[in-house]
């Protein structure tokens, strides 16, 4: 290669490294895969987990059960190793090959393809089984667009607990109409039943699968970034921005961290979210954020009932300084509580593009 050729190549940046973790402390390959799937959460992992064999499910269950509590140091190391593999090379496709090699040691090729967002094999599971596994918020939106009688027919075929959860999120008048019609759902002949199932597959499940596949690369990376320490996340974002700037921007729009609470969470949802967080963890998160000058602290306090907010301010003042390790862990607990309510359809985040515009 000539000097001229070298001058035309983009500068390579050194990827983020997690120092101080001995090789003997790194998990085994199947444990790494279990950590990755656990970190990205049920929505992203569902496409893989619901289709693996019982034997493979048992292997993952054993791996997860044997891990115990994963330290932030180990989690950072596993996630950054995976993210570096996923995005190494001048193009994302090159990284995908490395990522396939990493997961291929513990997964079938079809399962790796599904997890990384490639074309999925034709499902042998019924429409109703796949409906039960769909995100509740998407199901509720789909049901709300149906005629109440059609919604009643669909709900009778679904898991009772999931159907109840959907009814709770629907408009009250519409939900009451659906409940009344549940007692009058006719016995469908096979042709009508097949037509309903075909319409659901075309108009909901196929669209949902395409949307998830289109979003998955950024969602996969963002889901992992939400779980690692600020130091590791900042280092990897700098690396990703240098290597794949457009992907880095998409990841940053998709991520949700403690700092996003002030700009992406509606004030009316604060009280509901903190109910899912132990008070000692919440105070640590706020105390640590206060020391760092985070606007999310004032946002949370201002959107609490006045007396509760005042008590939190007093309790924070009496609390000793919180270490970075404990503070980040507490902030992660709070941000995960927000994301759990988003997945359940209880709250909706403000889109970053709207917020920035």
C-alpha cells in the first residue's frame, strides 16, 4: 500500500477497553450469551427465546441460574466485547460476521440470524401463540382499531391474563363494549376463523415483525448501552461515532438513561414510576445525580407531590455521598423502571427528535 492509499483511508480509532478484568473472571460463551439476552430485555429477546428448542431453553436457564448477581464490571466487559464485535470493521456487516461467530458457539444459525435482525424462518407457531407474545402496547393499538365484536372474538382466543391487560389499556367505553360482546361471541366456522387469522397475520403480525427487524440493530445496541456504566457507555459511543456515525446517532435516539428522564418522561408519570423503585435506591440515584448536576433530579422532585418532594430533599441532604458504583446502579434501577412501564404500555416516552426540535 502506498502513502497515497493510506492517506485516503479513514482514521481507525481504538475501541473502548474495560481494564482490570482478569481473563479467569470472564464468563463462559453460553454465559455471555445469557447475559446479552438478559440485558436487552424481554421485547428484543423474545424473537429468539420463544422459538428455541426445549433443550436449548434448558441450557440458557441453567446458565442464567448459575450466574448469580452479575457485577457491573463483568457486565461492562461482556457487553463491550459484544458491541465491539458487532460494530468492528469499516461496515456493520463485517461486525455482524464477528457477532455471529460469538453467538454461534451457543446458538443455532437460525436463532443467531433471528436475534441479529436477519430474515426469520417461517414460523410454525399459531397466530394466537404469536399474538400472546407480541408487545402489549402494540396489541392494544391494534385492538383499538377493530370493531368491538372483532376485538371480542380475538380476545377469546388469547391468554386470559394478556387479554385482561389489553382491556385495561383500552378506552373505557370501547373496553366495556368489548366485554359485553364477549358473552355473545358466536361459534365460528372454519372458513371465517381462517379468514380472521389470515387478516391478523397480514395486518398485524407481519407488519410488527418487519418493524422490529428494521429497528433491531439500533435497538439491540441501545438496549445493551442502557445497562452498562457511564464510563463504558461514553467510551463506546465515542468509538461508535468514529466508526459508524449514522448508527451512533440512531443508537443515541433509542437509548434511555437517567439523564433522559428530564427530557423524555412526562411529569405526570413520575409518581407512577417511582412506586416501582425502592426508596433507598431512588434516594441514591437522586443524590448521585445531584452531585453531578443532573437536571433529572430537579425534574423528579418537582413532579412529586409537594410534601413527598420536600421529604426527599431533606433525606438527600442527610444522605452521605454516594459512590459512583452505587449511584450508577441506583440510576440504572430507576431507568429500568421507566422502560418496564413503557413496555407494559402504561406510559409513553417523548420522542427525542420531537424534544430536540
